[in-house]
C-alpha cells in the first residue's frame, strides 16, 4: 500500500499522536496540517478559509483524512461562539465536501459531550442532547459529515490526555500541576470522566482505517473511551499518591462546576469497535507517572 493520509490538527494533543502513529507505518504517506504552531514538515493552513482548503485537498488527492482539529475547550466555546462554529462546523463541512469529491475516507473526531450525561452508558444510537456550545458545535459537525460525506466514520471520544508538550495542554496535566504546586486544591467531585490516552486512541484510529481498507463498506458512528471513571478529585488523588503528597490536602466539591454546563456522566459503550477486534487501553496511573516525570514533578 502507498496511501495518502492527511491529518488535521497535527500540532494538537490528539493530532500529534495520530500523526506519529501513521508516520511510523510505511504503508502511508502522511501530511499533517496545523496552523500557528505548524513548522515543517507540517503544513500551516487556516481551515476556516474554505477556498484554501478546497484547493489544497483537490491537489493532494488524499485516500484518507483524519479530522482532529477543533476548538475543544467548553468555556472558550461559550465565549467565542463564532470562532468555534467556524472551525468545528463550517471547516468540517468544507472538509467533508472535499473528501466526498476526492473519494477519500473521512474519520471525524467527535465527543462524548454530544450527550447530556443523564442516562449512561451511551451507545452509537443513543439520543444526543448536548448541554453546551462545544457539544452543540461538534454535533453540528457530525451532521455536516453525514450530509456531505456519508461514507465516513464518526468517532466519539472522551477526555484526552497524554503526550502533552506543556503542563496546561490537557485537563489531566493541569490537575497534576495544581496538586504538585498546591494550587486550586478544591476539586470537582461531581462530573465523571473517562480519561483517554492519546497514543491509545491513535492506535484505535489506525485500526479503524485498516479495517476500512479491507472492508470498503465499513463506515458509521463509533465510540472509544478510557476504561476507568474518575472525577477531577479522584485524578488528584492519583497525582498526590504518585508524588508522595498527603491526600488530605485535597478537598472535594460535590456541586456541578461553574462555567459552561457540563454533562455529569457520558460513559460511552465501546462494544461496537471491540466486536471488530479494535481497541487499546493503557494504565492511567502509569501514564500520569510518566507525564509527571517528564515535567519534573517527581
């Protein structure tokens, strides 16, 4: 095989992991797209400029496009609704149209936040009801993909962490920094999250793509999630235990968090992909320990 793969958001938390996963395989010729942080060999591109995107994809003729780029922070999505819509919806629509024209297999990364968190676990056919602008924008992105490029994969995922380049790049690394520095020690114990290690998800995406190569009719909505539930308070306990910090310094907040409305528990049922033999879960505690070591916390 010599398949052309394009990855959007290749400078971001997930996109870097996906770029590295596919670049390590000789079957793929990989092009990564970023924006302000992109340096060669990555290509800098404003995905909200439809003309530029259409022209680039028409010339590139991708076989596969993995769309990781998004505004993924709920509070920013509330404050910057127009920018969020332009990136999460309009750019997705442009990409989906171009993939359909090129005959490329599109993998669109969506989120568990398309659900309201009141009746987990959620399978791929569960009713969507996003509570905040981030979830609404990603659900609109899903609709754009289904409308413009129906022969595609929509992959809903949970809280991402792993491979952080800066301490503030993921919710898990922020928690680690706060606990070690003794800041913001009153932690949310209301919302349940399922942290998902980005290298694990990158493997699942590669497996999904490889299954599609062997089964050309393979498409639809899929879920992948971390395999263990944690509140922020419980993640803080993991960090404190690794660092040898007394657990008593952490205080729990059992009320819903402030800011953009959050769903309480969006546990995803991942059995659909598991039935196809896909999936990887690595150990949360060990991943956190290695991240803390990388940032000099231990």
